[in-house]
C-alpha cells in the first residue's frame, strides 16, 4: 500500500500526510501539509527534519486515509452545538459553536476507544463551555486503516445517538428564599443572597425576587408558594440546611409539596444539598458552603437543571467519584477534577 521513495528522488511527488517539525523546548507544528508537491528546495529541508524517505500511498479498496477516517468519526459523533475543524496532522478537533453545557456519552466513548487504532478524547461531561472552546479531538493512529473499523464507530454513534453535544442553558426566572432568624431579624447582613444572585446571573438566568424568612416552616412554605405564583421557574433556598433541630429548610421544601430527589450529596463542599421538584419546578436547598467556596455542588447541579435535565438519585450517586474539591489556592474550576 505504501511505496518508499528516497527524498532525493521525490521531487514532483505529492505528500499524502502532514510532516511535523519539532523544536525541543520551543515549538511543534506542521512543516509540510498533505497535498504539497515536493520541490528541489525541499530536499535539504526534509533531510534536516529527519526524513530520508517519503511514502507514496496507493490505498486498496476498503481502506481509508487518516484524514478521511478522522472526518468520518467526527461527523458520526457530533451533535448539536459542535463543529468540526479541518484535519491537521491527521487529527480533527471539535469546538463548541455556542455556550452551554457539554454532554458526553461516556459509555459510548469508551466503546469507540476500544476499537484498536481509533482515539477520541473529550473534555469532561456536564461542564459549562464557551462558544469556540475546544471540547474534543479524534484521529486514527496509523496513516490509514480499514474502512470496516470506521464503520464500527459509525454504528456505535448511530446506536447511542450523539457522542458529544452542547446543550444551551435556559434563561429561567428564579425565586430566592433566604432563611434564618439572624438574617430575618437583621442581626447580621445577608451575604448569601448576593452570592446566589451573582451565580444565577452568570449562568444567564435572573432572580425575580428574594424573600427573607425566619426559621419557620409555615412562613418558608408561604414564600415558596408566593414565588411560584409570581412565575418562578426554579427555586433556590439558602440557610437552614444542616441537621440541627432549628434548621428547617428541608422540612419546609417537603411541606410545600416538594418531591425529594435527594437530601445529601457525595460532594465536598456541598454534602447537605437538597434537590426536589414541585411539579416541573426544580427546588434546590443550598448549604452554607456555597457562600464562601468558589466551586460547590451548586455549580455542578444548577447548570444541568438550566440545560433542561431532570436529575435523579442515580445522578447524585455518580458524583462521588470526583466529588472532592481540593480547595486549591488558585481555583481553576471548572478546568479541574472537581465533579469530573
């Protein structure tokens, strides 16, 4: 399939693959592009790149060049909100076309990577991404491969749906209930509310109203119902989330008609988190750690709710792997292992 030719005899031949130039400690990039015709001036340059020979490819029927293979893999795998970039050195990169939540079918991705000679790498699923952000890359390892292997990838993608996509975040009207006698009676300044309002705004939604209530189930239930009547599409409750006898927020959510998904999450910080639904309205109870930690369970769950997911207990059970924040002095979340 490949015929080896001395570089000195290759003038006029067409390269069928990219050639990389690596300068240790400085750079690595494409020196020659696939399709380029080798001229007399290129002989010495190629020799300095360590290329004593080039190879002419004569593919038999049923085989694919690395570029075509990578393009077919990418085309089969991508869903909405993703675009393919042109092949470079045999690799096709995928980038987001919009901001939103990155979703990766991890099980299907593992099946693809189990095919010998095929590689497909992505960023972590369930992470917010920005438009034009690089989210994945794919290629084959050899310069060419059997078309049957690429057909295997295409079949996996057809069976499992998109392997990678970006879901847009909905802009919801959020009702905020801040509980606690100390805040309600103005003994201390409310510092939790502003943090939640800022986080919600950064995610593209807005708080329609914040209601302060004491540690009282009746008044908290009334605040929940008032906000729903005013058009709240999601409810966020802060304070009163621990197991102390006077912390009554979980009981208030249940009393207001909330169907509990979980009270407790295998994440640190954020173990005392609660998610419930009143009809289709998500209700989250946020523990105090979200007031002063940059990344908590709030940042893992709320983007998924805004993307339209209805989370289950199983979703929270899976969060234990990667659920420990290392509290780095220079926080890089979401570009870190927390929640991954």
